[in-house]
C-alpha cells in the first residue's frame, strides 16, 4: 500500500458525526438568537427580531426554526414563517 493510500484510509476510518438538525423550541431560544444576530452581522443588515419576538416565533406552530448542530455547537439555522398579507402562504 502506498503512503497516499495509507493516509487516505486513516482519514476515512475516523468516525465523523453528521450534523444534527432539530426544530427549535423555547429551550433553544438563546442559541436561536445568537445565530440570528450572527446572520444579521454577516449580511450587514439591521436586526429585525427582538428577543421577545424570537420567543414568540418559537412558540408559534405556524412558524419553524430549525437549528443545525455540529457536535454540541450550534452551526446554522433555517427560519420559515408565514408571509403576511398572502392567504395560504
């Protein structure tokens, strides 16, 4: 076996835990707010969600906030919310 194949086998033999994605609840509100604020900073927009609105959003069954974790670290999120003024949206 060549050195390259040996190194490749070592890399593939390590256990890699896939990201875990969960629907956020009130218990993840702080993590949700941290990720939202990081997003606002990165895209250079003014925050539009207050801590209270995030809490309300997390308890609304018509909305969804999914958190992705790598290990125990929140790494990303997806937010879905109804579009105001559009029926069935």
